[in-house]
């Protein structure tokens, strides 16, 4: 399969865009910058082939329901298919006419691949390539896994194997009994054992069972009677409903028969006749009316005459009429234009005389026209002068201001005086403050000590078993917590064992008593026949049979034997009694043998239970002895503490409280040490601070906090003075720098003013003014010149407009005279506007007359067509009536009307009969059965019988309720008797079944996991065996090309566990995957992918190979080699490659043959194939 084209009518950022893949080219390189739609086009290929997913990121421009993708595909044998794909749930595959296509139509093109298979096997991007290289490294180059992953595109195969094995091992391993499967198996065995121990006891509930069966049968009998009565009541109600309907139906049938024979006519024949008769009458009246109208119109048409000459000049006349308003405006404006021209000429002359008083002609003004650059230079200099003067004045004022500020700052600095050195004092203060509020800490510590002493004393008083000081408790050798916990656990286990043994003994005693009761019950039932009794009865039966055979079959009766066998009864009866007696003894012996066997089984169980009771008694005695030994050891544990211990649980709490006291005592000792250390530290620091303060004030006194506050004030004041001194020094330096800058600015402003004066003199000379002319005067002179030449320009405009108006008026009048001469009618041309209006009125009248004439002709033609239609309508109506008469077998319309009336009555009757039969059918019984029911019952008897049935039903239902209540009590008692002793066994059996179901599910899951792992491993191994040689050889050739000959080929080697692995041959040495660089690992994976695809294509329909920027991590040499490898693959299948790197486009154009490469550029309209040169230019640009 190859993709011929892809069209995106509405998908993502595209609307109506098409990409056609060039014929005869193998590798198609699609270049697009970022945001050009490369990813959208790549996604569209997959969505078009396999369907647009429900959640798509490409519906931001178009609505989801509007998304469309069109693809053109072609098989290797030339078969083509073009289709569209829409977004939806079903019927998303359409032909080009938007008709639904079956999805199966794509199977020959896709070769049975699903979307995941297609993307894994025939899709590759740089992330998958890098991941494939990493997977090779993680697997150590495992041969089977590497080939399988490369061929299928499947990633994380190692994780799949690991996940399957891990999940299976969580269910079962032969070393662990705590896994789910062994745990459930053990639980199931316990539940089965519990169920087998509980059996339904033999009880004497025969009387209860008999009462239960009798009440159930009585309840069933009453229920049958209720059912019969209800069925009879339902039948009577049905007859009551249906009999009136059946009577109506029979009446309608009688009326239908009374109509007599009526010819068979189609339904609605009467309505059809009325329609045909009405149509015939309407056609005849319409013909008369149309003919009359046509004659009147023809007469009017003959009286119309159209002036043809005037119509021929209609366009010219209309043009003149359209320009009439402009002509009138021009005639009216001409005097005003004359006046404006004269005024403009006088104004320009006056402005010239302002500049040159003795001027008499405007032509002299040209002597004063200045070059544009000269006037511009004057204006620019005039504009500059204001700023130059302002800069000079501003700079002078700034210099004076900065001199005053500098003197003021120097005077403030002199007033401040010398600075104090408080550095050592400040460091001491900082060091003391770093310790925090030491006096408060000391006070808080003393409070803490007092509170601890009070708390520990209170706790010690509440501690039982201890009346000595706290110091002795702190030094006592208390047992370890783990020792006490172990003893608590041991005591708990001993108590649980004793309780369990007692419970088991009680259960065994109860079971033994029940077994003894059952044995006694069985032994009091009666005597049991023996085997000897059965043998004698069978011998008598056999002897009787021999006598019967002799008498009946052999015809040789043994009279003496018969008398001995039965002296007082005939032989047949005696033989029959012998057979019955033998069968009875056999049956009784069989029944009683069960009783004997039951007794023996019960006695055996009783012996086992008594033996178990004896064993449990011994176990109980041993547990009591073990418990006493435990308590002796428990007392020994507390001997070093010199206390008599309570129970382990209580002593555990005692130990916890004692340890809390010991811990509190340790905290108390630490708090006392800390308080003493704080006191000493405060005294030392107080002495150092007093000594340091002596350098600044009289020898101070007070607490550490007071001295620290005084020292802080001194340091703060000194710091403020130093800060002010530093600030004023910086101000002086800053003011000095600013003064120098302002003085330099003043000098520059003065120099700029001198330079302006020089340039101003040159400008005055250029415009012909004296050098002494100031800037405002010069600007007024230039403005006067501008106004003069503007007036002269306006004068020229007025003169040109006047001449155009005169010419237009003359030309318009000439056209009017020419039209008047051509039309041949009398028009007064002395008044041009009136003449044009008269001509326009004549044209309109002629045009209206022409339109009327044409309209009359059209109306006449339409009436003639209508006459033809009416005649045909009349003919059809007559033919329809004739056909009805033929069907009705009559000759006149009167006969037809009568027949149609009777036919219509018949149709109505049949419709009513059908409605009644439909109502009867809703009863759910055949019509004959309903008729038979109705005939069997008179309507007058139905209400009475229904009333009687209702009374009987009420009586039976009341009886049924009483029986239900009684049976409910019996049933509950019966079920309790049956389930009483077996409830525990039934519950255990139910739990066992539940456990068995969970066990079966776990085993099934374990088998599926192990089987899945085995199948996958065998598939990998089978693929390796079948494809190892050809794929590895071809991959080695490709790998050699991709690495530029660094590796010559690939070989199969073995790792430390003798597993086959892939290695590369380089310089007579074998290099494993772990010895290759990241890029080389990627190239090895690419070589395996390409070789596997080629192997696939040798036996399958070609599938396009789509790659997306796979070369971004390759250097130029290996990128070129990869392009050549893709070009080799394109000889077998279509290769579509996306990139946003211009260098890849340039490289492809240089290294690949032109006949195999097609280049495309996205983001510039239709993406069609372009020339290599153009592609390079666009990609590089």
C-alpha cells in the first residue's frame, strides 16, 4: 500500500488543504517550521486510516462533527481506494459522496494491522529511537528480545516479562506458604474440616415432617381451586365485553349483504369520480374565460405604435439627462468663477507690493522665490536659538545654586566635631545579646526546677509498691520493657491456650453426649433379621420356582412336592408369597444393615472423641504447670528491684510510670546544672560590661540587663553621629562633582551660542537679508513669501477651473443639438434644460409603450398555452370517467353514480367490521373461539354467576390466608429442626465454597500469568530462530553503513549466563551494547528496525514507513548514511519523513538521487512537490 494523497477539508489548523505524494518517488521528505502543522499532518494519517478518537486535540478550529480527513490509497497490484473519515461513533468511513463504507474495505490495504501495530511497526520518531537504544542497553543486547522489539515496535518487553513474573510470584512460590494460593488452600482445608465435623443429627421429627407435608398439600389444593375460579371469572368478564361487539359485527355483515352485488372497484373510486367531474367542469369554464381574454389583448396590441428613432437615441438622451444637473451647476457657477479669478489676481498683487512696494506686475514675484533648503535653514536656526539661549541661562543659574549648596554642606560637617570609637563596646554587646535574655532564662529555669520537683514528688507518691526515695528508684535495675512485653505476651498466650483447650473439651463432651444419645436411640428401635433368615427364604423361593417349571413348562407336576411346599394353598399363590417373603427379608436386612453400620460408626466416633478428651485433659494439666513455672520466673525478674510484682499487664503499666519518673529525675538534674551555669555566665558578662562602660561614663551599677541597655544607648548614639558624618562627607563630595559638571555645561552652552551666530549670518546672506536681522523678522519675511506664492498658485487653479467649465458647457449644448436633429421631432433647443427634459419624457413614453407591447404579446402567448393545458385536462377527465364506467360495467353517468354510492357504503361497512374484529383480537383469542364462548352463555346469566364466583373466591382466599399462616409456623419449625445442628456445618461449607472460588480464581490468574509469560517468551524465541540469520545479516550491513564503517557487521555471541546476545564487530574485536555510545545504540536499533521491516515486506503487502525527526541526534556523516538506508527501504515501500530542520532537507537533496526523493514544504498553501533548489532555498531561509 502507498498513500497517493491526503486532503484535510477540516482538521486541526487546516481547512481544505491537500498534500499529493509524487508518483514514482520512494522517499517523501516533508519540511515544516514550528507551528506549520507537521504534527497535525502526522496525526491525520493515523486518524484517517483508523478513526478519529473521541478525545482529539484537533477540534479547536472546526467543530468535532465537522472534522474530515480524505485519503487516497493504492495497493501493489494497482487497486485504488479513495475515502473520507469523519469524527463519530459509527459509520465514520465514507466514500467521496459521503455514503457509509464498511471498515472491512481497508483490510487489504492495512494487512490486518490495528492502529497500535501500525504505529509500533511502521512509525518511528526520535523518542522511540532513543528509547529503543536504551532498551538494547538494558537488555544487554539480548538477541531474541532485541529482534522481537525491533520487528514489532513493542517497547518495554523486559518490563512486561518482569511484571508477569512478579505478579505470578505474588500469587504462588514453592518456597513461601504466605502467598495467596497456599494461604487460600490452607484456609479451604480448615473450612472443609470444620464442615465435615458438623453433621445433621438423627432426630425424631417424623410427626413434624408429616404435618408439614399435609399442610403443604392442602395449601396447593386451595391454590388450584382459586386458580380455577379466577379463570372462570376472567372468561365470563371477557364474554360480557365481547358479546356486544359480536352482535354489532353480525348486524354490519347483514347490512353489507343487503347492498347486493357491487362490481369490484378500487378503493376511493367515488372520490375519484367527483375529482374528475369537477376537473372537467373547471376545464370547460377555463377555456371560455381564456379565449375571451386573449381576444381583448389582441385588439389592444393592434392599436399600439412605437417611435423607433427616439428609442435608438435613448442611451444618449439618458446620458444627457444624467448630466443635466451638472450642466446647470456649471452654467450657474461660471460667473462666480470669473469673479474669484479676478479677486485672486488682485490679492496676489497686493501681497507682492507688501514685499516690494513699487511692483506693478505679478510676473516680478518670481525674482523673490527662494530655494527650499535656504528657507528651511533659516527656520531651523530660528527654532534652535530659543533652546540654545535657554540652555545657557539654565546652566548659569545651576552653577550659582550648586556653589551655595556646597558651602552649606561644608559648614554642617565642621559643626559635627570628632567621632567616638565604640567598636569594642558594640562587639561585647552583640556577644551578650547573642546569648539571649540570660536573666530571664535563669529565672525560667528556676521555675522549671520547682515545677519538676513538685510533679515528681506527686508522681512518686502515686506509684504503688514503692516507698523509697526517688534517687533509689533512679539507680534501681528495672527490667527492660521488652522483657515485660514478652512476659505479657507469654501470659496472654498461656491464657488463650487454656481457654482454647477448655472450649475444645466442652465441644468434645457435648459431641460425646450426642453420640451416646444416638447410639441408645438406635439400639431401642427393634430386632434385626440375620443373613441366615434371608438364605432360608431364598431357598424356599427357589424350590417353589422348580415346582412351577415342572408343572407349567415341563408338563410334569410334582404333586407330593407341591403338597409339601404348600399344603393348604395353590402352587402359584404359594410361590408368589415365597417371592414376596424373600424380598421383604432382603429389604429389611438391607435397611437394618444401615442401622448396624451406623451404630458401629457412632461407637467408633465415640471412642475417638473420648480419646481426644483424654489428650485434651493432659494438655490442660501441662498448661497449668507451665503457667505456674512462668509466674515463678516472673517473680525472679523483679527480685533485684525488691518489689513483689503484680500481674504482667499491671507491671507493664507500673514500669512505664517508673521509667517516666526516672526520666523526670534525669531532667531535674540537668535543669539544676543548667541553672547554675546560667548564674555563673551572667556574673562574668556583667563584670566585663561594667569594665567596658567605664571608658565612656562614671563606673556604672545595676543588673546585666540595665548595663546592657546603657551600653546600647551609647553605641546607638555614636553610630548615629558616625552615620551623619558619613552622610555629610558624601554630600560634600557629591556637590563638588555636580558643580564641576554644571560649569562644563555652561561652557558648552556659551560655545553653542557663538556657533549659532556664525551659521545665522550665513543664512541671512543666502536669503538676501542683513546679518543684523533678528530671528522673528526673518521668519515674518519667509511667511510673507510663502503667502505670496500660495496666492499665485490659487490664481492658477481658478483660471484652469474656469476654462474647463466653459469647455464643458459648449460640448453639452452641441450634443443636445445633434440628438434633436436625429430624432426627427420638434424640440425647442433655445432652452437646453427644457429640451433635454422633453427628450427624456419622449424616451420614457416610447419605452413604456414598447414594454406594454411586449407584455401584451407575452400574455397572449401565455393564454394560448393555458388553452392547450385546459383542453388536455378536459380530455384526461373524460378518459378517467370512461375508465370508471368500464370498471363499473355501466353505460351512463347516472348508473355510475348509483354504483359508486353503493360501493362507498360497502367500504364504510367493511371498515367498521375490521375495527370491531381488531377490538376482538385484542382479547388474545381466535374469533371463532370468542363466538363459541358468546353463544354458550346468555348475557342475563353473567352478572349472577360473576357475583357467585366473587363470593367463592373471597371464601377460598380467606381459607388460603389461614393455611398460609399455619403453614408458615410449621415450615419455620421444620426448617429449624432440619438446620439446627447443621447450621454450623452449612456455614462452614458455604465459607469453604467461597474460599474455593477465590482459590480457583487465584490459581486461574496464576496459570494465565505463567502461560502468558511462557507464550510470549516462546514467541520471542521462535521469532529469533526463524529470523535471526536473514535479519541479523541485513541489519549488520545497514549498521555498518550507519556507523560509517566503524563496525563491519553484527554477530551472535553469548553472555555469562550463556544467553545469545548481539555484538558489533570492530577491528577484530566484538563490542557489546554496553560498550557502545548512546548514538551508536540508537543506530543499532534503527538498523534492526529497518532490517525487520524489509523482512516483513518480503512476504506482505507494503505499508508506508512514517518517521518523524529521527536524525536530530545524529552527526552529519551518520545522518547522511541514515538517509541512504531509508532510500534503500523506499525501493520496497513508501517512506514518509517529517522534519523541521533545514539542514536535513539540504543534506537529503545533496546525498539522495533526484529520481527517488520528493520534497514538500508546509505552511505556504497547497503542499505539493517542489524542486530541490527551491526546497533548499526555503529551508535555509
